[in-house]
C-alpha cells in the first residue's frame, strides 16, 4: 500500500450522531482493511444471525473471543 495514503485500518470508527444512513446509524465499525481498492469492516455493536467468528473465518481474518 502507498504510504502517502491515509488508512483507517485497523481502527474503530464511531458514527457521528448526524449520520442518518440506516446502515451506519449509531454504529461502531471495526475496519479490517482500507486501501485504494476500498474498505472492509464489521459493525460490532449490532446483533446478527452470523457469529463474528464465522464471518471473519470466511473472510480469512483471524478472530479470537470468548464466544
């Protein structure tokens, strides 16, 4: 990756209260990858039917947790 490009990974992004997009409203996003090709992250403060461990495994991202 070009070192002149600012990267948001790995970072936690907290949505602004003024962000009204329902996909990101009041979201906490763990950004795994951010480069000139785009970004990849996981909203970590919403329940889903898919456990984070399964999602990250399918994306070949290492995940460890107590669950």
